[in-house]
C-alpha cells in the first residue's frame, strides 16, 4: 500500500537508516488494522520463557502451541508478533509472509538467582534473517550493575541489524541495584529509560506506563522548578514521548499484568491521549479465550485509530 | 526407508529448519528398532567423564572400551549413541555410518568444586561434522548463576549447528542456587526446563522424570487454581509434554540411576503413557552384562512401540 | 579553504597519521567562525544520556529534539557537534555535510550503581563512518579500577579509526577509587590526564579546567622543588597544555555546569590566556534559549579569536 | 621404517584422526631406541619456567643452555623432547629434523599466588607448526575451580592441532580446591584424570604414578564392592591404563622428583609391569651429568623394551 | 654495515626466527655508537605515562616535547628509542628512518589503584608496523595474580610480531601478591624473571639489577648447597645472564631512579663486568640537560665498548 502522510513523516525521522531498515519499518507500520495510521499494536509472547509455561498458558491451554500466537496476531490484525527463538522457529515457515515477526534475542527466566539483572543472549541477527523477521527485540535493564554488558551486546546487535536492513526494538525496563522497586516505573526513570534506548539506536522503544513517583532527587528538583505536570497517566505519557527525541522515535507501552477489560482499555485510552504510538499486549491477549482476545485487541486498536 | 505419517508429522514441526537438519532428524527417527514410530531410545555414555571411569565401568569392565558402546547401541537397535569427544573419536571411523552419533559438546566432572554449576565446553560443531555425527548434545543447568554463559554458549553452537545441518539435543537439568535439591525434579521446574530448551532452539529435549513436588509458590497457585493433575508420573509427563510447545517438540526422559529391571520398565511405561517420545538410558544399559542390557533396551523399545 | 600557517603548524604535529585522518582534522579546524585560527569551540550534547532527558532539556524544551542541536551548532558557527549514536542518527541525513560531527562512542547514565566507573560502549567506528562523522569521541576515567578495560577498548577503537581516516577525540576525566573527589580536577591530575590521553593516541583531548589542588604527594614535592606556578587558572592551563606533548596536541577544556554568562566568559578568558586550543560547551549552550546560546557561543569564540 | 604390528595396532585406535596426525604419531613411535615397540620415553624440560632456572639447573649448569637438552634427547635416543616456547625456539633450527619436538603451550611459575591453579597459555599451534614440532603439550589441573577455562582452552587448541595434523599430549595433574593434597595422586583420582584427558581428545596422556590412597567416598565404595586390587604400583598402573579407554590410548607416567637411580628404575619396572606405555623423565635426566643421564635413560628404555 | 663476528654469533641464537625478525634485530645491533659490538644502550621514555608528566619532565622542561627524545637518542648514538604510542606517533614521521624505534605496547599509570598489577594494552603490532618500528616492548609482572592475562596477551602479541618480522622486547619486572617488596629485585627472582621472559619468546629481555636478597626458601637452599656467588653485582649479573638460556638471549638492565653520574657509571661497570648486553636508561638521561645526558650516555657506552 502507498505510504500515508503520517507514515512518511515517521519515516523522515529515520532518514539516516538504510532503505532495508526503512522497508522493514514500513512493513510494521503498514500491516494489520492500524496500517497507515502510524500506530502499532504488537502481540508479544515470551512469558513461557520469562515466567514459565504453566503460569503462562494454563489459563488458556491452546496457547501452549506456538502456532496459536501466529494465528492470533493474524486474526486480530496486530502489526507484528514478537517471541523468542523457539516460538518463532516453530511457526516461521508455516506462517511465512503472513505477519511481521520480531525475534526476541535475549531472555531471562525465574529459575536462576542473578544478583545484577541481565538477560541471556538467546538468538542472533542471523536467526532473524533466516526466519524472515522484520526486526530483532532486545531487553535492557537500565539500573543494573551489568548495564555495560547489556548496552555493549545491544551495540553489537544493532550495528549488525542495521547493516542487514532489520529494525531494532528495545524493551527498556529499569531494574537493579541502582533503583528502588517503586523507582522501576517512576516517571523520571521512564523518561530516562526511553532516552537511553533511543540513544542506543533503537527504532522502536517499549517502556512500562509511568507512575507519578519520582525516583531521583535531582529530577524531583527539576520537576518542581519547571512545574512539570505528572498527575494523570496521559500527562506522564506526554512527558515520556517528549523525552524520546521530542517525539521523533516510535514509543510504545507494555500492557503489564493480566487484568479486566475495562482496566485495560482505560489505561490504553490514557496512553493514547498522551501521544503513545501504540501498545504491546501479551498476557491480556493470549490468556483470554481466542474470541475475547481478538475482541480486546480490536477495541485497543480502535482507541489508537481514533487518536491517529 | 520412506517416511511414515508419524515421522512426517514430527518433521512438520521443524519446517523452519534447513533440509540438512531435517535429514539428520530423519536419520535419528528412522534408525533401529523404533524406526518410523516417532519414538526414540538413545544410549548415552558420558559417565566416565561425569562420575569417573571406575564408578562407571567397574560393574561391567568390558565397558571401559569405547568400542563396546557403539556395538551395544547397534546390537540393541537404539536410535543413536551419545558420548563425549574422546569416546566418539575412538570408534567413529571403525563404526562409520552404522549408528547415528550425538556428540556431547560440554561436560562436567566431580573433581572440581564449582560454586555455580556450569559444564565445560569440550567439543565443537566442527568436531561433530568431522566425526560424522548427526547431532550435538549440550547440557544446560537452568537455576544456575552461570545461566547466561550457558545459554549464550548454546546459542552460538545452535546457530552454527543449524547452519551446517546438524540436530541439536539439549539436556535440560535444573540445578543451582535458584533451586532446592528437591526442586531440581519438581514438576513445575521440569515443565519450565523443557520450555527453556525449546525456546533456545533445541530439536530434541531431554529432561528428568518429574516428581509431584512443586517448587515455585507462583506455580503452586496456578496448579491449584486450574486443578492440574500431577499425581501419577503419567499425569506429570503429560504436563511436561504439553509445556514443550504443546507437544510439538521431541521430548525424551532420562533413565536415572541404575536400578532393577522391573523398576525401569514400570517407569518407562508411565512415561510412555504420558506421551513421552522416548528414553535415553545409560547406566541401566551399560552397567548390565551385554545380554541383559540388550534385553532391557528391547523391552523398553517394545513399550514405546506399543504406544506409537 | 586554503590552510593558514597555524593550521599547517598544527597538522605538522600529526604527520604520522594517514591523509584521511589529516583531512578530517582539517575539516574540524576549518569549519565555523574559528576556521583557520587553530582554535575550536565544539557543541557536545550527551546530557540526555549522562544525566537524563528531563534534567537536561526541561530548561529549554526545544532541545528535546535532536535536530535542534545540529541547527544550534550551525547557527553559532561551532567547529563541530558531538553526540551519542541516537542523536547523531536522528539528524545525520537531514544535516548531511553541514557541520562536522563527532560520534560519542561510549556513554554512562546515572541509573546504575557501578563501583568502578566505566562507560558502556554504545557505538562503533563503523557507525561513525556510515553517519558521515569526522571523528569518534571516547571518555576515559583515569583513576578507575576499570582503567585497563577502558584503555584497551580505546586502543581497539583508535587503531580502527586511524586506519579508516577518522579523528580520535578523548574526554579524559579522572575518577575512581584511586582519587579523592577534589583530586578529580587537581592540577597534577589534569596534567596527568592530558598526557595519558595523548599517549593513548588521541588527536584532540578534552579535560576539565584544573583547580589549584595537588593530589599526589610525589607531585606536591615536584611542584615545590621546581616552583611551578599554579595560582591562576591561566597558569594551570599553561601547565596542562605543556604536559600535553609540550603543546603539540590539540587540548580543549570543558565548560562544566550551567552558570551565568559572566562566569563562563571569565573562565574562558583564563583558559585562552593559558594557551587552551578551545572549549567544548554543552549545558551552557543548549540550556539557554537559542538566541542567548548563539550569543554566548559567539562571545566565547571571540575570546579565542583574539588570542589566536 | 616400516610399521611394526604393535605400532599398527596403536594407530588403529586413532583411526578417526587425519593422516597428518597419524603421521606425527608414527614419528613419535618410530624414533629413538624404542622405535617400533609402542613404548615411549620422552625428555621434558619445563622446570626453568615451572620452578625457576637456578633450582633446576644449578645441579648441572650445562643444562642452562637450551641446546643441551636437544642433544641429550638425541644422545639418549628418546622418542621426543618437550619444552616451552623459548627453549624450543632456541634450538629448533639448529636441530631441525633430528628429534621429534613437543611444544608445551601452557606453563606456570612459582612467583605468583593463584587461588585456583591454572597455567598461562604461552604458545600456540601456529608456533608448533612454524618450529617443526610433531605435537603440542598442554597441562590441565582437574579439581581446580578454573577447570572450565582450561578444558575450553584445550578444546580450542585440540581442534586446531588436529585440523593441522599435530598430535596432542595432555599432562593431567589433578589439583585445586576440589582435592586434598594426598588426593592429587590418589589411585581413583589418577584413573579419573586419565579418562578426562582421553575424553578431551588427547592422543597421549601423562599422569603421575598413583598411590594407594582413595580420595572420593563414592569411589571407595566401588573399590570395595568390586574388590579392585590397588596394593602394588603395578596393580594401580593396570587400573589407570584400563581407565584410559580400556588401554586404547597411549598413557605414560611422569618420573617425579629427582631421586636415586635404583628408586627410579624400580618405579619404572612397576609401571612397565602394569602396562604403562612409557615414561616422561625430566629432573632425573637433566640434573645428572650427561653421561649418567644417558645411562639412566638407557636403563629405563631397556625395561620398557623387555615388556614390549 | 657488514655483520661482525659477535653480531653473527648473537644472530645464531635466533636462527629459528624469520629473516624479517633477524633483520630488525640486526638494525638494533648495528645502530649507534655500539653498532657491531653486540652491546646495546637504549633510551626509554614512558615515565610521562607511568609516573606523570610533571614528575618526569619538570627537571628538564624541554623533555615535555616528544621530539626531544628522538633527537637525544640520535645525538647520543643510542641503539634505539622506546616509548608509548603517542610519543612515537608524535615523531615517527619527522624522524623516519633515523633511529630504531621500540613501541611500548602496554603501560600503567599511578592514578588507579589496581589490586593485582597489570598494565593496560595501549598499542598493537599494527601500530608498530605503520610507525616504522623495529620492535614492540611489553612489560610483564611475574608474581602478579594477573599473570595469566599478561602472559597470554604477550603470547598473542609475540606470535603476531614474529609473523610480521618484528623484534619482541620484554620488560620483566616481578611484582604482586606473590612477592615481598624486597623480593622484587631479589637475585633468585631476577634469574627467574629473565627465564620466564625468554621462555615466553622474548628476543631482548630487560630486568632490574639484582640485589643480594634471596626471596624463595627453595632457592635459598639451592644457593647454599651449590655455593653460588652473589656478593657483588657483577656476580649476580653473571647468574642472571646464565639463567637466561646460558647467555644465549640478549639481556639488558634498567638504570632505575635518577642518581649521580658516579653511581650510574659504577653500577653500569658492574653490570658490564658480569656480562650484561647493555643498559636501558631513561630518567638518568632525559632528566639531565641535553649536554649532560649525551655525555653520560656516551660514558655508559664506552664502558660497554671496553668489555665487548
């Protein structure tokens, strides 16, 4: 399909990238029900790895089968489906060319006790290419003592991905000895997490919805001095979007824990109002029965469509 | 031999792999007495390295000679023989082309005290290729603080193995500071271990038979909420098979410590009933006299043949 | 433009470098209002990464947008604009060829608690080349227990940069367990920091303005024995310039925290009198409104022009 | 010379190796007074590095000169001379083609206090090739917490050595936090050490003569249960030979500390009776005057000749 | 110039090296006032890096300029000039081909507190080649817990340097947790340090003048048993020379701290009498005024000339 003005505008922010990467960015933006709007809803399924299979899929046992998620992303009209290596391998050939794929190239589990959080590298750019993916996904934990390792691994992946025409999606989840538990979703920390990912060269950045907590004293002073509004989630979203290159990077928000449909939609409405480019919604999708999941994802997309 | 429907079905789950890897997967599935059934019985002999030679072979001194195990796997009609580098090198030329070989590429010993369990890399994909193997085997210890090192080493081996048409077999044995001793074979941990191996790109996954213990409180809640059945070994096996991509990955179980024939067969019967794709049986095979070992392996295969 | 005598003299100190590197050095020295004088004023913007976006840009929200800084450097007639990967990527195509770019290839943030200071590698020489930069920038923390890692990473970057015709700019900021807080800007430590960067092969070296504190007892003795003058900032600047290969390396000073215009200009005057080759001025530029910033940068350049 | 039946038999155990490696194995087996017998006596001189030059050579100062050892190995008719990089470099050209050389590629010294024993890598396969060596030699310390590092370094060396037609000799010396001092030469530990080296792909394995001590409780039980004979050194040697792939790997024993001629010969007689493939004898050779050393080495060879 | 008998004899000890390396060794031995004698006096200037610029150059401020040292080495007729990367880069083109250069490829500073001493890698073999050097120089600290890292880095540098025809000069300075302060220059430790460097493949070895202290009890026994003479510096030098492959490696001694002319010459006389191949003299040269430095270096060379 031809590019809409909005997609062309977004592309203009990535004018330093190869046509290969620009092409894959267009594939993401021009797929599914939100095609051409500049908004994205992505289905991510890495919970089998991150939390364990039974915790993730017992509520909806059909979801043990990797094919289920490809089909769900297709049926719901998501822009893309994101998952770890094994899941993508399981369906990449069967669903070849039907839905844009994001290969998650690092992952963690809950079995090991690791002092300073750091996910393991579990796939490579070569894997993404051989499996027909449009993007790699990588999680950083700003705040961790293993920060340098993670940023440097990402650096290596990013340069290779860009050289080979892939898009880079970064999950930026602050965590570690440098932060309080509450601080992990503090509004100042979220703005910082978005900036770090952008500076590391990410094309699409995923953060958690920010709370009204402010973690760093230096930031508290600045918030007060400049009277920054952070009361509503929409306000805070606006600040995080602005912090992400003045709005010139695609920034999306995670859906978080499974919850009621009303809560999900209310949160999405605030994010949309605040300027979010979209949502990435896992447990709230695949832990519902297929029909309910498709309906919820459709409602979410409708909200984003309205603000686009 | 032509592919049976079952083998074709199994192959369909690996449709994203190169024909080279698919070919070697067929070689494993179409060899020995279980050829074509989609079930596997594999003879693994790494105990000389893992426990020491005298502990392993004094009960049956013929087994000191590496040739013995090639011949035993052949005589018993196993699908494959798996061993560390030295053992494979000792007989690879003499037995060339007679039995599918799995080169174990990492190993541990009991001489060193290592805080966070992690096997040493002891062979490479290049070794597997020069020795005519169909697969590499790698052990991960989910739960260890060295998790990232292991997963990343496996990532490097896996991408190379797949590029070069080999099959990847992963021994997934939870262990380390993140787990209690009992938790190493807990049913929730076993399901998790199977998923992790699958997500890391393994084609064939080996876990220990799960006990009825549940290790993680978050899992305990889920087991209760959804009334998951874990009383019998067959029940638990069913859950582990399901956790392994809804049954779409070849999952086999280890035989564990040497024990009486009746106990071995009873356990195998439960595993088979629960949907296991087969067994990997070391000490219970090579620590018996050759005749007894062949008979026991034959009985095990018969059980799997019946459920296939 | 033709080379002035001064630029030719400076180039003669870099006669061992490839013509490619010499060419990029000329591009830096012959751009902007100070072109041909042998003096440099550089606009560096890495505070979004190093301190957080809100702390950095709330005083002047236009500065959230990476394009803003390219334009500011252009408007003010700076010799170059220096920034991390993401910022450079954001504008490199739009502003291609309009202002010399320095890609900052390592960065730190304030979220993580790291015992021994060490920035993360966040970009590469290949990035600098694909983005049309004339130089890479790298920060070392002499005094840190991670010294060897940093020097060795810089060694690898430097050899590659020189092979490919780039200029190497080193931020030499003493810090770590080997130094007191006060010692980080002590005059003896500053002279040492400048020398270390020069010995590591840097073409342009950036240090902080030295205070009159002397950190190391061995140095205190030498200062006394030889009656070295360190009372005024100009005196101390002179000593640092001399320590930097007897003045045969381009040495510039950072502007430090945001402060009043008078203070900025007074400090620059002292540095210029002491023989500084220029200044690198971030927060004092982009945290002012555009007009004020252009004016201040112009005043700074005028001071350097007078002493050239 | 044509291959004897015994050498052909030994070669048959290495049938998976390249002709290049087989050729160099023949060069070792067919050189010197024991040529064709399948037995080996090797002169190793790494004590200058491992213990210091004065401790090693003051008893016989001629031995400071590296040429001395090449000549001694030649005069005594040893199968090979083994030494670190510098020693081999010193004489490799002068004695080119006169005696098979084994390049020791890792070494330790007594100056550093290292918690977990691990030798430093000091030479490479490329060095062995450029210096005309037939083999590389590498020391592992099973029982050390640095086990993984050592096994993995050996893995890398071994695959390269085999690719390029060299023989791999492994010194397997248990040591480290996992073992008591007495346990380092315990008979169970020696059998284990021999197996580990064999499994790591070594062609020739060197261990210390085993004592009657049993280190691991699990082994003690097995020794008792199966009534294994370990009273005489010959008995224990037999067990170690058997543990080394049922006798299908060339296994030789070190001579240990300097001692009287009678003691040396008595020990060698026991080793020979127990099936040892030979001895590697350093201090007992080069710390004697040349004539005495040649006589002792000749007597040792005569013992092995008698049992061959 | 044609080779003298002595130079030919020295070359014969390096007969295993490539003609490229032999050529550069000749360039060192055939340059300056000692050309052809087989003796060497080298000017090393790494004190700016190792001790700080002001401590090093305030006594003679002309020495801040890197060109100064090239000219001093030329004027005094030294065999070579050795310095870190930046210093060599500063003058390599201007003085191209006028004096043999040794690029020091690792360095330390006094700003960082590092538990186990280990210099940082600061230059590469490629740097030495592009700058026209005849040799690389590398410092090891035997006795440090980082021994393995250093020996292995040196191994990598050495194999590359030899492949590309460079000479390898090793500064062997015992230091670290394995040694007392006094032990760093103990005579037994010096002999050991010289041997280690030789075994690591060094062509030219630099140690400190040994004191009469004996550090290791095992060595004390050997010194007593064999009645080794270590009273005079000449005696001790003789022992160190002998320990260095029986005198078949070029071994030179450092000049140490700045001191009076008489002391310098007296020490050199003892070293020369004991068989030293020469001296490497930094602070005693460049901290004197140029005229005095040239005179002192000339006197030192005269002493070596007399014993050649």
